[in-house]
């Protein structure tokens, strides 16, 4: 699937889009169990610009961040589901604990994170702002989280 790509291919695509005057939006996450909260968040993020790129944690980085019982869905499954969404232009897997390398390499016009982050605490915020970009904290849709969904499934 061409929407799931390497960092090098993503850099080439971003250069082309920027040459065409497109505004690039970037967000990242695990997106382990896709739910309506994710869809709402990604649609709102995509509406901020012309092309939405998702940095997607690989399985090893999720295990380091969330524990050995995660992810529920492996990287190829998560990537295919995200790439199939109309709002998403590219999915770029990464293996580091943070997407800083990806953000610096792609240098989006808009960096978006959700939830209770403070804009100044978002990884890559300083770098994006330094290059004239924006950092936006997008509120999550109440009542939806992958962890909450996992707990509900386990209690059944």
C-alpha cells in the first residue's frame, strides 16, 4: 500500500507537496484499537491543512511505552487501518520512543497532539515553531480510549 511508507519516501512526498503549496499536518501515536475518538481526532487534524501524516509507533516502541501486553494489533494491521481512512495521506512507522527524528525530517507546517498535552511539552514543538510552523493541542472525544476499550473487553 503506497500510503504506508518509509521515512525516506515520506520526505520525497513531503517535498513534492510543499512545492505544490500544500500545508502538511503531522500527528503520531500507537492507534492500537481504532475507535470513534481516533476518527474524530484524525478528521479534525486533517482539516487543519492539506495532507495529514501519521507517525505510527512500531510494536517494540509500544511495548516499551505501554508494557508487554501491548499492542493488541500488530504494526501491519494498525498501518493498514489508518491508511484506509480518507483523512490520512501517509502513515510512517517509527521505532524510536518519540517521533522527534520523524518530525525533524518531515518538518510539518502543523504539529497536532491530542488529550491533555501542553503545547510546549509536545515532542518536536520547539523545532516546528522554529521553522515557522504551528503546534495545536486537539481535545479528545470524551469517553473513548484504547486502554478503556481494552478494560471493557477484559471485564466481559
